[in-house]
C-alpha cells in the first residue's frame, strides 16, 4: 500500500492533543450516516483509537458518488475540532479518498470501534510518544482549539452528537504586551489564504503587503484608529486585513508595501462587500495578540494577485462596487492627453482615455490616470487594432453610462502573454472587426437629464426609458457608490408590486399643517400646535409616511412613499385611512391588504445619508404611475431588439 494510504496508530491521540499535521492525516471511515441532507457524521479511526467525525457539505458529492463509503481511507488535509460534552468531534473541511472500502489492508491491532470513547491518555498516549519525531516533522500552524470551542455557522455539534457541552470556567488571561519592534520570522510552514475560514483564530500566513491604506479614524469614534492592508500569498489569492487602535498605529509605521510578512493569530470573518477592496469571500481582523514579523524569505516573484478578467458586457454589474475589476480588450481608439484639477490642492492630474473592445462586440473607455496616462498611452500610439490592453485593479463607474478608471494600485499590461489575450487578438483579426462595429457598453445606461432635476439638496436625473431597471439595480446601490457621492440622487424607473405595507414598527401617517405639511402636536382638547410655524392649527390633516416593500422578479426593496404617491398606492387619502384605524374592526387591515400585489411604474430615488455616524442609502418613490401595458410592451420589444444587434 502507498504511504499516503497507511494508517498510523496514535494519530487520533495526536488530534485530540491538538498536535499538528503538515501533510494531512490518514484515517478510516466507519458508521457513515447522513445528517440534514448536506452533512455526514461518522467514526474516524487510526486503527487503534477513533474520534467522532463530521464531514462538511463539500464532501457530499464524494458520498453521493459512492467514492467515500464505510471502510475507505481518507486523507484529511484541513479540519477543526470541537469539544462536545466529554468527547472531541473532528469537522473535516477538506479531504480526499486515498483507498476504497474494498481495498483496505487491516492492521493487526484494530480496536478503534470498541475504544472510541476512551481518553487520549488511555487510547493513544504511548503511540503519540513513539511518534514524536513524526509529529515534529509534520508540524504546521494548526487551529488552537483550546481557545475556540464555538463551532462555526451552520455547524452545531450538539445536533450531531449528544450530550450537550458542559460549561467550563473561564480562564484568566493577562493583558497582551505588543512587541515594540518587529522581528524576523524564518517559519517554514504556513497556511494558504485560500484555506482560511471563520472557525478558528490560530492561523499563520506568509503574505506580501500589496497595498497599505493610510491610517484613519472612525467618523463616529475619532479616538479609534483603523488601517487596512491588502495581502497576497504565493498562490495569487488576496485578502483584506484590518488593524485596530494601537496595533493600527504601530503597523502603519512598521509595514512596508511590497515586503513579505508572517501574520500569526487573527480572526477571519465574512467580507463586507460594501467596503472590501479585494475579491475574497472573507476578510481578516487582526487582534491585539496578533504576531506580525518580517519574513526571512522576501521572494515575491509568485506573489501576484490572480487576474480574473470581467467581460466588457458584464461591467455594468460592477458599477458602484468597491472591489476592483480586471478588464482586457483590443485597443480600438486612443484619446487625447488631458488634465483634471484636483479639488484638494488645485494641482493638475494627467489623464488619457483608451477605448477597448472584446468578443462580446461591446467596447468601454478606460481612463488612465497619473504616470500611466503617459507611460502606457505612449506605447499604444498607432497600435489601434494591433494590441491587447489588460488593466487589473481598476474601478468601474457610471460615467457616460459605464466606464473604467485606473487606481493607484492598477497595473496596465500591453499584449499580455496569456492564452486569453492571444485568442482575443486572433478573433479580432480573423473576424474582420473594426472599431465602428463595436457598441459602447454604457450606451443604454446613460441617464437623460430631467427638467425637474433631483431631490432637494442633491443633483440627479430622471432615468431614460432606454434602460431596463430592476429592484436588483436599486438595492445594488451602496452608501459608497460613486453615483451617490456629493449628496447626489440616483433615479431608476422600475416595474414592481407592493408586497407589503410596513405598519408594525413605524406610524404610517402623521398630523400636519394642511398649508405646508409640517408636523403638528396634539395638545388635547382639540388644540394642535405647530412648533415649526409657531402657531396653533385649527384643523390639521393626516399626511402619509408610508414604508412599503416593493417586489419584482429580481428581489425586494424597502421604499418610502409620501403625499400623492402614497395616496395612489393606498387608493385613499391619509385622513380616510386614519379614520378606518380609529374606527377599529377589519377596515384598516383590509385597506392595507388591498394595496398589495398591484403592479406600478415607480421612479425610485436613491440617496445616501448619514445618521449617528452611520452612512446608509434611503430609497423613496419619486413618482408612481399605473402601467400602460401597450406602451410598456412596445418599450420592452425595443430593448430586446437592441440585445440582438
């Protein structure tokens, strides 16, 4: 039998003792059972002792195919353990089958199934001692489960195995003393960024600091300092990390962009896509106890962020997203050199536009800023139709409908030596394409300026009906979207139904001065006072302050309605609805229900606002109309025809 398929007596004891395995551990599967359709539980044996096991949902295909079955040997390369009652439970997150169930060579001593409840001392202490040399050889940073007994989301060991965990006393921890100077680490074994998950904190990665953001203070807490870094390892996988408070101030001085460091002990959590500048499902939160040291090996030749080209026709989906995009296309046109004056210091920032196109027949304008506007653009002089330009780490904006803009960390490459670039150039030459045959990807996205302008205090535009908007477009706007910068408003015309009128948490109408809509206070005895007007109001009226949930085929979004827009949806004035509520009975609830699931043409106005230091997007109905189905059908037919061109 191959070495990879050999059981080693004592491995289970080493697992229970929190020892580490650089090359994975081989165990035998038995008592395999399905749980909740996506996970499986089993017993895992080293031939002498065993441990309860849970196979993550990633393994469901192996089980379904029959490759992973009772009696087979599996090599587990990534796992975490948790204590459930008096037992240890191993959650395998990455494994491979190294020997099928019918090809197992039984060991002479195999009492694992009879001893699976034995303690590590009774079951495997001698073996662990005899394999001390192997343990040292296989050492690699592994989860420090003694400080992390809580299973991750979606995993509840209690639901797999009972009894429930027994509470233990909390140990007393001394305050960490951060190092004043950074040391040098020659540690050889590290985790890959792709292996990180939120179920542990004892991670150790070796990565290059690709970008270090300036130290800043939280708007709501000026005394709290924050610094973010973009890290990339030798696999090309990148992740964003955040330092807080004291560590942020120290690392802002000690970390150097382009250098390689070893980061040990930190938290991993799901990435906040609104703020993350890196394409990764997770992000890192560095702690006070995180150890950061300069790597002895500073080889960065392989530490380049992997390139993931976004087709030009899909770029509109990236508008407003903070995460950078990578684009590539045949050079179609080169714009003239220009400058833009910075608001901060009135200095001139050079720029130059390059238009590129790809196999989708769509083109996009890429704005090269700073030194790139001269160094890269000069090499493209006279190369229209004869060169492929690749730009990584750039921002997609809604300028002219959809365009691309380089950032300080963007990298431009002319004629990259990749199969995709070569195929693109071959396609352009053999298909007899020319710049005139490409359609600008933002052509259907440009918003026509409306004569009514935007909302009070903001600049906006009423959307042209040449673009098909959905609630996915509305909810896709974030507080960080460039389209909402400088108090701008964005208008999007959607077709949607009112799925629900929200009336549980907030009032849906208020008493107001009928002359100007300002709120009045009921002082009792039929007297009402307007604080804003400084006078008594004899006969106030109710005004709508309606919050509804709009729904279409792409999702749902909460939208606020006021005045005549709310009256149109409710089918009555606010005074009438207030009278129904005051009268009691089923009239009020019936009116709310009657407003549901009617289709409307709604112009949704989206605007960012800040409240208590938190910036969020508020959606309100700028205009509500019934649907002219003949006109709407004609518009949709026209839009569909454009996709065929």
